């Protein structure tokens, strides 16, 4: 009884006691309930139920996107109905449609077991899945992450490993690869020239490749690199396009028809000693010369990737934590498929 009496006195002395619905309350200044929760206690995530990534939009306006934690690929129709497209995705991360409307997917190895660590193609008419590559020089990939396709049908993909468990790695580096139409795979860019490759995009003319370099360690790269692409697919002229500094840098990357880079980046809550809140979450628009044009704020903890959709490619879809966002924009985004309608 004594403890209840003392608590009653404390509440009676508090300006928050007996607040009515019509009182003007500044909820942001509500005090910590120190009598009930230790001051040093901090909320911590207990489980990640879904982690959305890799949106890709088809000609009918359907959006396909990964739930890496849920080990599935989801589908949202143009009317907004969401269903499971693939129940066992092999921990798919990035997705993109090729010029024939086939879905190219990066089956990774993050956020749980069951990752198949390979690149696959899905015929959307028959459902047939074709393995494009699952080994380089006889060794399994680290965790294919993101992908883009050029006008020649060459597939470019990144292969980092972000999970703490690296005991099953077989390759000697985290790198960028190119799959040619004949199936030949070439490592085009590797450590130490890149620390940890993530998002990737190529210009409509196929002459410039952009790669996000994002490592969460203290002092790690949070940069975007640009490369010249020769006719035979060889890269040269590595140059720094943009540096996010100490905050969480870029993740997914796409281009608009003016050549600007649209980058999913930032974080609300640092996940380790190497991340800060210097880069708030959102979609950052950057010119090819590295000038920041602005940010579309998205108040989710982790912004992962994006894609353009709609007949004019003026609808931007963004995967962020547990939510798929949509926003109308005033410039057409670039996507090999579906082609822009005149």
C-alpha cells in the first residue's frame, strides 16, 4: 500500500496527471516513466518480420518486390492487391525485367537460411525458372544483391555479403559481374577498387555504369562510382560521383531519362558503430556530375530500393522496411522494360 501511496503522490504532482482529451499536450515532451522502466533501458528490435527490397514493374503495372526476411517475392497489382508470387525465393534481393519481360532475380544469402546464391530468370508466361549462373570459376557467389541490364542484353550484378556469418564464403572478393548473352560470366570490378558493391545501374546508351559502394564499418565507403563502358563491356575511368560520408549511404539505384541518379539511402536508427544519422532516410536525386538536386523524405527506418512504373514511367515505387511506397514524379524514369510509350 505504501508504494501505491507514494506513486499516487508523484502522479498528483505531475502536470501529466488527469490530462483531459481537450488539454493541449506536447506529447514529444512526455517524460520517461522512470518509476516503471529503468532510465538506462533501451528498446531493441526483437525480430525482423519482413525486409522489403528489389521492386520491378511489368507492363501491366504489377509491382514485384522481395521480402528477404520472409524468403518470398510479393506481387502488387495496379489496383493495389498484394499476393505472394513466389513462396520460396532463395532469399531473393534485387529484381529487374529484361527486354522480353522476363524477371531477372538475385537469389542471395542474407536475412536467414535457404539462400541459393545465384542469378535466375523467370519466364512470366510459363513460370519456368532458368539458372543463369550460380558459380564463378567453380565457386559459389557470396550473395547476389542487385542487377541491371543494358541494351545488348548483358546482365550486370553485384555480389557482396553483408551478414556477419561469412564462414561459407568461397570466393576471394566481393565484386561486380557481367553475364553476356552467350552465358559467359566475367568479373568486371572487384576489391580493393570497391569495398562492398551494392546498387547498380547503366545508362540507356550503355556507356556509363554506376555502382554503389556501401560498407557499414566505421570509416567504410558510402560512395557512388561511375565507369566508362566500352563496346565489349570492359570498364575504365573509375571516378567518384558522390560520397554520403559517415551516414548510411546508398542501397538501390535507378536512373531517369535525364541521366539523374535516384538513390535509396539513409537511416533513422543506426544499426552499429559505423552508421550515423547524418543521412536521413529517403530517395536522393543526384546529377551525373555529382550535384545533389534534393531528397524525397520517407520516414521509415531503412530505405532499400526503387523502380519506375506506369506507361510514362512517372510513378516511383520505393521499398522501405515493411512498406512499399508510391509517388508521382514529373520526369520519366529509365527502364529497359516495359518500353516508354510514345
